[in-house]
C-alpha cells in the first residue's frame, strides 16, 4: 500500500464530467475536462483533487498532464515468437495466399507455440507486459487463439492464468476459440469441438469472454450466432473480430446475440453505423493493425458523431500488429480517424475499461477509483503529435509508482 501520494500543480488533469459513468458515448467526449490541478491518493485509491502536503511522496507535475492509465482491451498475449519475415514479404507485395502456403500466418504462430516451453512463452509475455506498462498500459486483456487444437487452447488459457499472477497489471482473459479452422476440421466441425469445450473453459479457466474471427478465411455469421449463444449459456461475454477485410454484415448478428464488443470494423457497412451507435456494444478500433496491414480506414469519425461507444486497442499480436504502445495507437487514431485528443483518450481509458467490465474500478480519475494514473511529460495534445515518442514520465498502478522514466525521476520527492 502506498503511504500517500500528492501529484501537485499539473497543467492538465483529465476528468469526466460526472462521477460514476460506466462509459461515455463518443458524442460526449468534449465534456471531458483537462484543467490545471492536483491529484492525491491514499493507499491504492484516489483520495481527492487537492494537493496533500502531508503525503509521503510529493510529485512535481509542473507542465505535465495527469490522465488515467491506458486500458488495452484487445491483445493476443501470450504468444510465442514473432513473424518479421512475413511482414517483409507482405510489404514487398507477396500475396497472403503465398505467405500462407509457405507456412506463414496463424498456423506459423501455432507451430511456434507448440514448440515453445511454458516458461519461454511466459517470459516473452511478461517482457511485453513490462513494455506496455512503460507506455502507460495499466490494465490489459489477452486472448488464446494460437492453440488450434482443444488441448493447446486449454494450455494457453492455463498460461494466461499464470501470466495474470506474474505481471503487475490487472488482466482479463478471453478465449478466442474460433480464430482459424484447425487442420483436420471444417468450420462447422470445429464449432462442434468448441461447443464441447466451452463448459470446461467457463469452469476451469480464468476466461470471462469468448471470441470469434468472422472472415472468408475464418468463420461465418452463423458461427458467430452460435458463439453468442454459447457465451450467454455459460455466463461469458462475447467479443468479436468482424468486418476487417470484407463487409460480411456481422454487426446485426453480433448485436442480436448481445456482443460486448465488435472489433476491427475497417469494412463496417454504412447501414450498420446507426444501430451500433445506439447499442450498449463497443466499437473497438485497432489503428495499429490497420496501419501495419495497409487496411481500409473504418468510419471512425461517423461513429463518434453518431454517439457510438468507441474504443482503441493495440491488437498486439505477432502477425498483424506487433505494437504494444497505446500512445502510438492514439497518434495513429487521431491522424487516420480525424479524432481530437479527448476522443482518442476516452477510447483508450474509460470506454476500454467498460469492455473488460472494469470501469467501476479504473479508467477515469474519480475519488475512490484505483489510482492507476499516468503523469505525462507534456500536455495531452503532445500524445498524438509527437508520434513515436513515449510521453509517460511516471506510471502509478494501484497507487505505486511502478514506472519512473529516468529523466523524470527528479519530479519525485519522498
Ligand atoms: Zn485481434
């Protein structure tokens, strides 16, 4: 427990317009305030917004912005190894089919996973979690999905449990049981195997959500509906990878089965914007994956104006998005989506926490919430503007200064 921290004299403190909001629709992002101020916390909780001269830790925040820690609600941790050779093939024009024939793609990651020891997989994931923390991510989600067999998926979900115990950040786990069709199955046959394993996933792993990849090379809207039914039957949330490379009109199906989020949306159909914006379902956008894959830009400005519950995440994975930096994702979103910095920050904090059912505890600066807080080395507007720069000077996790950038150590006294 922290013995008391006072972050004093910040140029900007990012606050919601009122306490207790589980999320904010994006047409309200302009109601966030970023006024000069201070933040004090006691133990692991935010105690108030006045300086506390009695606090043991005194933080000089002059010229700095203070914001909630980032919540990265869509990553594929843990995984084994990387696929840099594929990236070079992709950018120099080799078609994906050829890369897949040469043994690449999701199957390459599944083979690497099968070869790697549990300890090696966990060591890589822990190192990535540390890199994420240094870039301000104080809560993250990870998915299974590179198993491609019942046994290997259960192994991965077990590793997710060990990862949760081995990293400082709170984590959430999603069972991405329908990622690619495993060898020896067709999509229908694999969905039968998934249905048979869901009870064990719900009972014996820490997964709180199911996930599915709907695409011509993956699964169909019918499988999506089935996954939604399985999720509700076992008290799990439904997350979805949809409308990434083509428009399959998966949104109406996802909304019908009560999906918590629809992720990717590069090829979102214009007719689906209104219903999605009206639903309690997050539009999770992944600008890092879009950039690395040279994908279409989703109608993100339209989603904001329609009042959707928008979210940003890294999609950190060895294939399409080897990116773990939320500041970089925010920079890409602002440029590519035509968002302002408040819109991007709302999507990277409170609304992202809502996806993980964590927004009562983190995601905004409110008295009583966990002190997951970032001190930035400049104003908010520098996050997207200084693209590639890491603006995080100090990251507090549950009130503890878990990351202090060496050149900013002078700001800490106590
Ligand atoms: Zn993904």
